[in-house]
C-alpha cells in the first residue's frame, strides 16, 4: 500500500516537472531572437553563353532556344499545343549541345498582384521545365526562376500587351 | 405609534438617498475607433508659454507645435480648429486648468484644448503638455518631458501623440510604428523604411534586383523580405539593431510572401515542388513545420497578434481567394466568395477582420471582411489599382499601394474607409507596405 502511494506520488511529481519543463521551453522559444550568421559566399552566378563566339550553326541553335517564347492565358499555366511544339524543338537542340544549360523564366502580365503572380510565374516556368524533362532533357541542365510581373516584355496596358507578357523566356548558360 | 411611523419614514428617506444616483458628472470623452459610428471631435491649441519663471520660449517650441499638429492631422476622428477661429484668441495666462478660459473654446465648439509650457535649461528644456476637455475642464492627459532638445523633438512629439491617442481610444501604437516598403529605382527595387508620417525615410537594402514582401518581427527588430535576382529568389533579414542584412537561399525556388509569428519564427510561402506555406527554423536555413499544404498556389501568409489565425491566398477552388486557417484546429475556411481574384490579405491584430485586394472591372480595390459575421465592405474606390493592404499594429489604420495618381504610391486609410491620404515616400514607385512597431 505504502509502495503504491510512493509510486503514485512519484508519477504526479514527474508529471508536474514535465508540465513546468514544457512551459519553460515554450517561454524560452518565444524570447529567443532569430539566430543566424551570414553564410559562406556561394559559387558565382552561372556564365551566360556568349552567342557572338558561336559558329553559324550553333548560333542558329542558340537563337532557336532563346528567341522563341511560349505564351499563356490569363491566370493559366497549362501549355498550349503550339508551346509544346516550341519546347520539342528546344529539347532537340539541348540534346545536341550537351554542355548547354537552360534557364526558364516565368512571367505574368501586370493585372495580378505580385506575390500571387510570382507563384503563377513559377508554375509557368515549371510547366515548361517538366515538359522538357519528359522529352528527355536532364533536370540537372534546367533551372527555373519566376519574375512575376517584374519584367514585362512589352510596356503598356491592354490585351495586346498583356498577351505578350504572359510568357516563358529562355536563357542559355554553361 | 408616531415614533414607529417616523422611524419608518427616516428609513425610507435613507434608502432613497442611498439609492439615488451620484451627482450628475459628465462621462469622460473617449472615441471608439473600432465601433461602427466613429465620432469626430474638435481640438484647439493654446499658445505655447514659458513656465514661470522662464523669461522666454526655447526655439523648439514652435517646431514642436507644428509636429504635434502634423501628427494629429493623421487621425480622422480629430478636427484641428485653426487658432483664428477661437473667439478672443488662444493666448492664455498659463497652462493649467485655472488659467484657461474654457468658455471661449466652448463657444467655438471645441471639445479638447491642448496647452504646452516650456522651461528652458542648460541641457534641454522641460516640456509640459496637457489636454483638457473644454466642456468639463477635465484633464484628459498631462505629460512632462525633461531635457527636450532639437534632436529629440520628433521623438517627444510622437511619444506625446501616442499617449494622447491611447488616452482617447485605448490604442496609441500608430505613433510608435514604422513602415517598410519596396521602392523602385530604374530596374532595381530596394527596401525602405519610414514612419507613417513620412519621417526618417531610409534605404535598408542595397542588393540590386528586386526586393519585396517585407515583414516586421513583432518586436520591430527584424525586417524579413524576399530578394529576386536574375537567377534565384533569396530570403533576406535586416537586423535594425546591428544594421546588418543576412541573406540566404531558401530550400525552394520562389518566395511568395512571408510574415512573422508572435513567437518570433518566420512563416514563408515558397515553392518546394508546389507553392505552400512553411515555418522556417530559427537560423532561417531550413524548413520546419508545414503550415499550409495543397496542390494549389498558397501565398501571402498573415498572422493575427496571438498567432491563432493565419490569412492567406489560395487558388485551390479555381481562382485566387482569401482563406483563414485556425492554427489550433487546423481548419481552413474560405473568406471571399465575391469576385474571381482576391489576393494580398492582411489580418487585423485581433483576428476579426481581413483586408485584401480584389480585381474588379475598374481595377483592384481594397475590401474588408468581418470573418466572424462574414460581412464584407469595400474600403477604396480607386481610380487605378489599389493593392497590397496592410493593417497597422493597432488594427485601426490600413496602408496600401495605389497608382491612382499615375505612379504607385502609398496611401493611408482606416478600417472604416476614411479618405485615403498619400504618404511621402520620395521618388520611384512605392509598393508592398508593411507596418511594424519601432524597435527603438
């Protein structure tokens, strides 16, 4: 009986200690400031391919990668049939030029708000990225970035300008 | 018998006296800035006076009067009565109640009278500020400040106005707050800070590219923001105490907004395959808990003061709408049903209201929803686009960006939709405003 009593008391004591410990941990967390130190400098930015230094055939391939953009409907990120054809051509070129990598930039028109547009731009870039991977381009040779509405291709308002700004652009780097 | 009747009568009288209300006394003047019918009161100022035996006013006196008037001009519930409208003038023999001729203010329909007295000294002046109710002579607020000099004048004016607003409304954070925003210069956008009155304008980021989505920590020490370079998005934090910026690559490709939680941890919307909302670790290099996970786009987290509720934007039902998540139960509830494009939510500190931007045929407009009553109201009416609203720490003011004048600038309104007032942010488009408390 006495042993039972002592065990019971010990359990209650342990529970009290656990509860007070939890409370303290929570309090400490709330009072703890952010703790960070500046990380080591990262490797420099990738080098863009200098098209002027390419021979005629490579320059043509380079232009086919960078000049042809793909376009999207408002608030949409699904690839149109003509966009898929453009991406197929790019995939073939990337397979031929094995040391080239491609940056896919997602862009939006000015009508949305910035944070949502950044997410939408990312989806547009990712749609192209995933299609290229399906076509056999290694993911290690692709990189995506979203600019949202930050870098319009065409200034101005109206559907003609907006349609040109809802796009993916492509840059080549090594 | 007669004695008993007299005793009964006395008892009845005593009971009547005891039960009678106290002599009529005017209720103290207060303003319910959160109620539906916000009242407006008239306020006047007596001429600043030297406190006896000081011979003259210090040079700071006139500037202080201007600063206080400028500050109080931001409060839509105050009408500042010009000195010329006070019959008999505003010069009084002294600064305390018995010196003030309240009748001349009453005649001019003034509700509040402010007096200032100055005692110049070798290491700054002693300043006494008082505000009285003109009708009753009751002292609403009395404050004394020591060693006031030109350098500290703005701070003293802000302190006094903060205490005064608190005495009237119960909340005085506005005059202790500051704004962060993104300002464009050419192809770059950097983060700037200033007080809501446009003072202490300061550039805090120099990263190039585009910096946006600023969010203050609850104590006002840290300012987190997103930085977009040509290649990637990074998370940056400015420590206002050390004036240093920490920048790190987040474990995701795109940042879609952020907010500090009351316990000091940072919640960030970012893409890890999909745009969701995550808690970051204290060193901001790793992801902690997932706060919102859905196949859809989830961006723009905003927390109430206790961290009970989080508002965010999600397009999980076909187009972007505002949702609120109960952080205890995990329940996510849709707030907006009108319109097909509702984004950029900011939840009030008390968790009752959410403001957001809705795309309408006329452009973006700011709307506010009472999430308990599920009632919605339009706060702004353009022209142009009104976007990115953010609550002040007192939950009364709302700052937003708008291109109503051509370029994007910041504007201040209230939860009641008072006439928007343009804020001076210097050159370049100003967007993404965020309110925080001053950490100093």
